[in-house]
C-alpha cells in the first residue's frame, strides 16, 4: 500500500558533501527549485513511495543467518514483497538543500521581524503596551517603562497637585530643580491665574523651554500678587525672552525677574529692552551668565533712557566688552532710577571703564552698588575709578575683585577713599597688591571710620603688609570684616595680626586661610584668644599646615578664656590628627558646660 513519504530536515545533520553545499548556494541564487530534478519542480505533486524498512548493516563477526531471518519475519509481518532499493542518497541530496534554504529563510524572517518590532500574525496583543517605549512623567525619576506608567502618571499628577496647593498656601514657593518641564508648567500655571497668596515663585532649573512660557499668557496679566519670578537655569533662549516680554508688557505686579543662565543672546536682550520701555513695575532684572554682546547692551541702554522704575540691573558674565560698557554708559546718563549695576566678568578693560565712569559721573540718580570685578582693569583704569569715587556721594559697595590695578592703581583708589565718606564695603582682592599697596590702604583707615568690610585676599602683601594694617587697626578704623586669605603672611604675619587682636574691638570676622601660618603662627594667635576679646566671633584658619601642636594651643586658649566670643572656628584642610581634634572637642564641651555657649569647629 502506497503512502506519502515525509522527509524532515534535522538541524543536527552534518553535511560533508561539498557538492551538496554548492547546490545550496545554487538554489539561493537561482530560485527555490532551480536545477532540481523534474519530480521536484513547482507542479502540485506529492512524492509517493512504498513504505520501506532500512537494511540493517551486519556488524563484523555478527550472525548473518539471524539477520536474514529477521528480515524475512519483518517482510512477512508486512504482508508484502521485498521492496526494491530506493535511491535514498539522491533524494536526500535534492530535498536537503531545499529544506535548508526554507529554514534559513524562516530564521532571517524572524530576525527582521524582531528588528522591525512587528508582531507575528495571529500573536496575542497582550503586553504590547510594555514595548512601546517610555512615557514622560513630571516627577523626577519616574520616567519608567509603561509597565508602571499608570502609577508614574498618577504620582506625577499628585505631585503637580501638591505644587499647585503650595502656590495657594505660601507666600514664597521654591519649585527649583523639579524637572517638571513644559507640560508641568502648563498645569501649574493655572494655579497662578487668580492666585492671591504667592508673592515669590522659583521655577529655576525645570527643563522649561520657550514653548512652555506660553503657559503664562493670560495668567500673568490677571495675577496682581506675584512680585518675584525666577526662571533661571531654563534654556528658554531668545525666543523664550520674546514670548515672556510680550506677556510682561501687560503685567503690573512683577518687580523682580530672574533669567540667569537662560541661553539669552542679543535678540533676547533687545526683546526685554522693548518690554522695559513699557513696563512700569519691574525693579530688578537679572541676566547673569548669558551670551549678550555689544548689540544687546546697546538695546538695554536705550531702554534705560525711557524706563524710570528699574533699580538693579545684573549683567555679570556676559560679553559686553569696552563697546558694550560705553553704550550702557549713554543709557545710564539719562536714567534717574538705577541704583545697582552688576558688570562682573565682561572684559570691559581700561577704555570701557573710562566710558562707564564718565556715564556714572553724570548719572542723575544715586548709584549705591557697583560691581566691576574681573574686567581686565589696570592701573590706568583705576585712575578713572578713583575719579568717580571722589565725586560720588551715594556709592556704598565697590567691587574691584580680580583685576590688575597693582600698587600704583591702589594708591590712586586709596587717595580717593580719603575723600569719600559713603563706601562701607570695598573688595580689592586679587589685584597684585604688595606691601606698598597694603600700606596705602592702611593709611586710609586711620581717618576713615565708614569702611566696615575690607577684602584684600589673593594679594601678596606678605608679613610687612600685615604689619602695616595691624598697626593701624589696633586703635583706628571700624573694620568688622577683614579678609586676608592667600596673602603670604607666614608665621611672622600671624604674630602681627595676633598683636592687633589683643587691642582691636571691632573685628568680628577674620579670614586668614592659606597663609602658611603653621603651628608657630597658630600659637601666636592662640595667645591673643586668651585675652578677653568680645568682638571676634568667626576665625577661618583653613589650609594653613596646622598640626596637633597648633591644635593643642588653640584648645588651651579656649579653655583659659571663659568669656571667649568665638562661635565659629574653621580648621579644615590642615594636618590635625584625632588627638588634636579630641583636645579641641573637649575644649568646646568645657565652654558649653561653663557658659552654655556653642563653639562650632570645622575640620
């Protein structure tokens, strides 16, 4: 009886016939059955043969009669005659390549299917949503795969509701660094529409872009309570500045706008300038650390000519240069309201300072704070600054930090300070001032009782410079904060300062960091702490190569003086071991037991 012969390709078959392998490549290049026998062409046929039994090969030394008998019994049980020998090798040699090609095609199809991400036909749709990528969530850390997307979305919504509740409950709300993005801002902004509570809101560092600022449209026009809006650290760019400026033209409540590190350029500055010409409520505008150049400075200068409400303008860390400073000076000349000007780190130079000081000298208002630090100002520029100091009667805070005015420049500034009686805080740090320059400043303090804060850090004044200052400050001046860090004082300079502290009754904060004082310098200072000093409360001795000997001397001084006024002692970055630390800790415990005073020591 005929039956269909089914041949399956076993993946474990090892093909050693090179002719067969070449046939496989032939089939792949020419077509499925190209080159196959006629019986294997695409006609709808089935290969039918009689069932057959494989011949058992007789083992060496085996019983051939038993093998023959076995075959005879098998044939009889089948009730048929002996089958003729079939061309098995021929069949395998033709069918196997076809099967191999089909299997390879199936594998390739599966690989492509995986790469394309398609589901096989008839497969279940369950679990598809877990492979569709990530869903964004407003809450930090909740951008998980959608297996938990519903939970994350719920938590995000709850978090935003909490933010909205804060806006309705507190006058000052800090939402900085929450990363809620544009979508979150649209949600939260609704709470500001008719809010009558929050006066200060911090949305800084929240991945907000220009698109997100559209959420304020209509909201800030109706809100009459919000006074401070902080959007710093968001990449809103020039486009965002334009959108915000259009919105704020109709706002009459916001007094402080912070857009520091917001990716603004000249076009953004010009847009804000156009807003300043019409806005009459803004008092403080912060544009620090952006990319505003000469053109943007010119635009802002034009706004100053028309605006009479702005009080403080912050442009630190931009690219104004000499031309930008000159342009800004023109706007300042005609402005009456400006009180504070922050231009730190703009590369203004000597020529830019000349133009700026000229504009400030004719300013119709009263400048109280001027920050021109880190602007490449030399001794020539210091001359123009000194001329302005002589004329100004309103300036209280002057920052010349990290320029290069040198001894020659500081001499001019010191001469001007002798005539000025308004400046209370002056920062001359990092200006290449030596012993001679320190002596010039000391001479000012003999008669000037207005200056309360003097910053001379990062100047190599040396021990002789410390001596000049200390001799004057023993009995003169009203200095409350003295900063002499990184001034190369050494142990000798520490002795001069220690001697000054025995008599001075005004210095409350003293910074002596990184002066190479060592144990000898600390021992000298400790001797001063034994004397009753009711003024000194904060002493910074970090980075001074202090070891246990110096620590022990400080501990003994603290124990000996029950009325010590010090509440903060910084000894960080020294070489004090656990023994020195234990001694100092015991001393602070002793003080606490006697007077209940807290002395905080930082190691």
